[in-house]
C-alpha cells in the first residue's frame, strides 16, 4: 500500500490504485496494519482525482477500524469528514464536523469544511 501511495507523486494514478487494492486484499479482517491510514489517505486522494472507487466498500470500513482503534486521532476523523465531502453529503459534513469541533476545538480545517457545507446546502 505504501508503494501505491508513492506512485501518486509520480503521476501513476492507475498503478497506485492497483497496488492499494492488491495490498488491502492481504489484510486480515478487523486488523490494523501499519499502512492502513496511508491507504485511506491514498484512496481518498485517488477518488478526489477522478479514479473509480467505491467509498462505501473500499474506504469507509477501514476508516471505521482506525476510529475504533484510536478515537482521539484527528486524522482518522478527518478521513471520515472527507468521505462525506467526496459523496457531497453536506448535511453529514455539518453534523460530523460539529462533532469534530467538540473534540478538537481549534481545527480550522474542520471549520472550513463546515462553512463550505453550509454554502452548498444553501
């Protein structure tokens, strides 16, 4: 999965996606390998940049594992927020973003995500 992430920066998106998908298939159910957060980041980035990825099955289950493992990690919560943003689920961006602000009060990135979501909602 780490190789997949490094290929992004060489402009080799399809190869990156292939390596990530191959790597995640090797992960045993309900385990958290060392590269799992990098996998989530890479897959979100690839989705945002036009790759055909099913957020619900290829990313979100792994975000949930990370959150269960360490519920106080801002980055893991940010992965979840980004999933809502990528799905254009603006109401959940606002709701989840508010939950994040309660946990991490000074996170301007989260505040911006909420503001953008309010604009999108109208």
